[in-house]
C-alpha cells in the first residue's frame, strides 16, 4: 500500500518559477511513489482575500491549468478544489473544538503575517484558525507525507499536535503522524534578488510569453561590481548566474568562464539565459495553451477529483463522528 501525500496551494494568482522549482517538481515526482492528493485550497485563499473574493474563481482555473501543464496527472493523482469537499469544514469544526487558543496565538507564521501584511485586515476569527483548516485538509485523507516549504513547518507541527490530542482525547487512533517532505532544490530568488513573490512583481510566470520573459530577464540586476564589459564579473554574486544553475546547469562552467574572464557582457549573458528559460518552459507553455482551449475538460477533472476525494473524506468523517459521539 502506497503512502498518501497531501498538499495544497492557495489560488491567489498565476504560478511562477518559484512554485515550479519549489513545489511542483516535487509534486510531480511524488506521483511515481505515492498516492497523491492535491487540493486548490480556496477556503484558505478566502481567509486572506475575503475583501477581493471576486478573483478567486479565475485563480482556481489558472492554478488547475498550471498544475496539469506541469505534469500533475489526473489519472494517477486526485486533484480537486477544497470547497467542493464539504468534509474539510466539518473536520475543521471538530478539530477547532480541541485546539487550544494558545497554540494558534503562539504560531510564528501567524505572528509574522499579522506584523508584515498591512494591506489587508487579518485580525479575523478565521485567520487565527488557518492552521486548523490545514490540519483538517491533511488528516481528512490520513496523509502521512506532506510536501511543503520551510515556512509551513510550524503548521505541520500543529497538525501533528492536533492529531495526537484528538487520538488521546477520544481514545482512538484515528489519525497517524505526518511528516514534511521539504524540497531539495535551492530557493530561487525573484528577478530583483528579493524573495520571489507576486506581491513584489518580481516573478516569471509559467504562462508568460517569450516576449515577457525576454523583457523581464533583460531588466534583472547583475553583479554591481561589473560596470563595463571588460570588468571581470563575480558570478557567485549575480542572481542571473543562480538562474543558470537552476535552468541551464549544463552551461554553468561556460557562464562562469565568460563572466570571470569578461568574455561576454551582461546583456548578452541575460539574452542567453532568457532563451534557456523559454526553452525550459516551452513544453509547459504549449500544454497550458492547449488546456486553456478546453476548460470544460479541466472542470471535469476537478469534478471527478472532488468525487474521489469525498469518498475518502466521508469514511474519515464517519470514523471521527463515531469516536467523538461514541
Ligand atoms: N498553507 C499552505 C500554504 O500557504 C497551503 C495549504 C493549505 C496546505 N492546506 C494545506 C499545504 C495542506 C499542505 C497541506 O502554502
Ligand atoms: Fe551576471 Fe552574466 Fe553579467 Fe556575469 S556576465 S555578472 S553572470 S549577468
């Protein structure tokens, strides 16, 4: 029996290269070894975006298109939209009864977001409970492996604590422990050298056209010590070089040589990088364009996924209710 993987992403906009190397590659690979369940977690998106909820629907479709284009395979994995499986909210309710407020208030991710996100009012009841819904997502499918980024480790820790508390309180081993699968790939920075994020507008999106990619890469910052073509560069201090390492590792030595020995200028170096990224994304972009033209097919996949997910979810909820109400 294969282990179950669960992961989710909030539909808040088009996916970018950071999502690809930070998560999706991992998700695609896991399909070979695990039973994978991937959810577009729209309730989680609503917790942050409740003032702009009109965009969530189109983001759900964008996310499904990006996933399928990247190789998430609906024949092998279950992909679905969280709000189409009402059991997520049922389990959240049960788990929220036994989650002490202190656990949520102490959560470092929560505290950081309250501090840093000033454009939205996140002082809400639901947002404090964000990790409880996340725990419900995972436990509903009894997933034991959860591919996540490092920032999500506190949430997974809470999931384990909530699961243990449930089992002890109701005297039944309904839930097992889950563990994080962290992505091995090094983090890719945004075009400006900060964290890659939609809100910084420093992303290359999976759906960007070649023209978009040329102009975005052209404007990337390079080694600031290299002012003129004949100045030797320092590739290890250049974000462009770190992109080569991820998207064209076969060229790494060659780039180091032309940079350190001032054989090529930064403009040309970036033009070549743009070509590499465009080639790298070509199959994804082509598949995405095809899928965009058949959105009914994509909706059918999500519908089937929700039905498959519900079958599992209903079994767990029956067990949960039997344990709670005896
Ligand atoms: N909180 C996660 C994030 O922002 C998204 C998420 C929701 C999730 N439910 C999940 C991730 C369950 C893993 C498992 O990235
Ligand atoms: Fe960066 Fe390339 Fe310029 Fe070197 S040549 S500093 S790697 S952009």
